[in-house]
């Protein structure tokens, strides 16, 4: 599961907003305009077409691309994945995001939540709640660190 960071939380919110404001451009079947593609658009200057072209060179969907990830490959899609990992994502998060299926996020949304991976409204719901969940984790981590520091001075 992703590690909470302000940068990642902001990216998830931007991706949700992008999809919500332009559902016509959302296309789950296109590497550059799907759930992961929307996140990549939110954090890069790449268009959906450019992202799709990068992905085609590597073969497959985001799950396949992440499974074949090699930060030393020289492929631009792997450079993009490296950037997202540096923001806090883990490789499994690409599959979860693409399928809107992370058990932690679904549980955060509500018990027995089932989302359609190719529905832009469900993608917005998932991304928004994932960001909220990470915000809560970040605040909790900051609070724990503050308490630890205070205890060191007691």
C-alpha cells in the first residue's frame, strides 16, 4: 500500500478532479486516459496520447507494465513509474488503481463497496477516498512522531 505523502495526496486529488471535470476524455481502455493514466497526467505534462505511446513500447496494460517495471530500462514509462514510486506508490498500487480494488481503500469508502473499474464516477470516488485515507495516515504519523519526540525529552 502506498506511503502517505503530501505530493501523492495532491496528485490523487488532481487526478480525481481531472476525471470529474472531463469525463469525455476518460477512457479505461487507453493507457493514457484510464485510472492510472489520469494520475500520470496529473503529475506530468504528458498528454493521454503521449502516455499511451510510452506504454505501447513496453507492452500491455498498467498491471503488465508495472510487473515488467525496470527503473534502469530507459523506457519513459518506467521513468514515470519511478517518479510515482518516489511519491509513495508501490508497484501493486498500479494494479489496485487500475481496477479500483485496493481492499484498504474500498474498506475506507464503506463496507461491501464494489466499484466498476471503467466508470469515471467510481474512479473519482476511489481517488478522492484514497487521498482522504492517506491524509488521515499522514496526520496520524505526524502525531505519533511528535509524541515520540516529546517523550524523548521527558
